[in-house]
C-alpha cells in the first residue's frame, strides 16, 4: 500500500511565493504542478497597498477559498493554517489571486507540492 503524506513532513520542501500583483481579474500566483500532484498551502498573507477599495479572491480551479473586501490601504489578511488543516488545491490546479480592480496587492504564500489525494 502506498504511503500518503498528511501534513508537511521533512520530505516536503516549503516554498514561498512573494510578489506584488496589480492586474484586474485573475493574477497567476502558483502554476499547476502537473497531473497527480497538488499544491498544499500552509500560510497566506495578502494586503492592499493602495487607497482604492478592492475585493480580492484567493482561488484554485476558479473556486475562491478566501474572499476579502480591503477597503483601505493596509487592509488585508494573514493566516497560518494548523498542521493537517492546510488548504489542498486538488489535482493539477493552479492558484490565482483575483482582484476587482487594477490595484496593487502584496501577496505571500507558503506552500509545498504533494501527491494528489
């Protein structure tokens, strides 16, 4: 029987995406990892760096798992997921940040690639 990794182990290297995204609509954050693999997110921080109210959606396969209205400059969210409660993005799905306007947002995500379950 094959082993299935639940939660991060020393065998999985945590990678950090860090960038400023500012295009209206979907912004590519983490590319799809390939068939049979999925992105596992353990932490995310997103912050509006403009004075323009913006709704942002962190999503995978077109389905948001986080939606926030950042009304003011500096508004945002930062979440560290507990072990075994990480966000599993599904087989070969990318992660995007959807912005309701072309307004700059800082985005930091810790993740690893795991065998899809």
